[in-house]
C-alpha cells in the first residue's frame, strides 16, 4: 500500500515513536547491518540469529523484560550449548536502556538454563563488556585485550562499511559527536594510558610479545562464572529499582 508507506515515511521528530511499517523497515536495516559486520569476520547468515525480543517496541520508555523475552535466548542456549556468553554489562541509565534490559533477559535465560541443565550451565563463562556508554575500572576488569593501530583501523573501517545508518548518531554521546567507533577507540586509548601509568611505559614498549609492543589501546572485559554473573545482574537490577 504506497499511500501507507508515504504516510509512514513522512518527517517526524527524532525520538518520536515510529509507525509500525517504519519500525519493521528500521529493524530490518539494523539486522542487515549486523549481518554485514558478522560477514566482515567470516560468519554466514545462517550463523546469526536476530531474536527480536518482545520488550522492544520503539516506545519512549521500553517495558521491562519478562520470561517471554528470556525464552528465545534460552532456546538458543539449549541449541548451541556455548562455553562463553558475551553481554553488554552496562548499568541502567548509562546509555540506551535496551542494553540493561537485554542483560536482564540474558540473566533470566541463564537461570532457566541452569534449572533445566545444571551441568551445561555450570560450565559457561560470561564475558561482560563495556565500551561507549560505560566503562570498567582497572580493578573491575579481569582481562585486557591489546589493540594495535591496525586493529583500531579495522574497527573504524568495519563500522563505516557496515553501519551506514549509524555514522551520524541521532543521539550522540556528550563526549563526542561522531561515529561510535571513534568514541570506542578513544575509550580504549584511555584504558591503555591507565595501564601504562600503573605498570610503566616500558611494560608495553619493551615487552617480549610483539602484540603488546604494538598496542596503543586496550579492550577491557570482565569474566564471570554463572553464579557471579547472576548475582551481579541482580545487584544491578536492585540498584536500578532503588533509583
């Protein structure tokens, strides 16, 4: 129906709720962009699943996730039986609230998996990551991954090639009005500087490992066992409720 399409595509304010047709169009575009990034790293379309969790409906304030949202994640866990689960470990209010709500949906799915298959769930490790909207302190991180200038160049190249709809963010970070890959690179460079201050510059420049000598940025991760992750997710949820 071209008349509906024309009406749905009419100009509107940033942040206003989109018409259903435009929601589907934008959702499909974002999924396609994510597929491009996975393909950039050699993953095929049949290796990527977009679960379209029910809590996300384009409202100004998205609803809280429920078991309805955990079930598709649980099904993926049961099918793939992963050793590692990665999740954005951002507290509520630090950026888009979808990050925090996906975190809670993943936590609920892992709880349900532990109930149904405790042996498989017990072996899983959760890698929490933060980047643009919130960051780990040195004390909070368990792993620091060294990045060379070639790595950050690949980061910026892949973002520019795959995420064309997000090069100019509608709601940029107050720290930097530009591509999120540049903001991530800035955060990773600051993390490197913190480690260099603590360890001394020679800890990298004079290291026997070529990758560490080439490093100029660090990605910080926090690895957790299932019990620790679920307790941390619960604590973040409690803190959000108290606020």
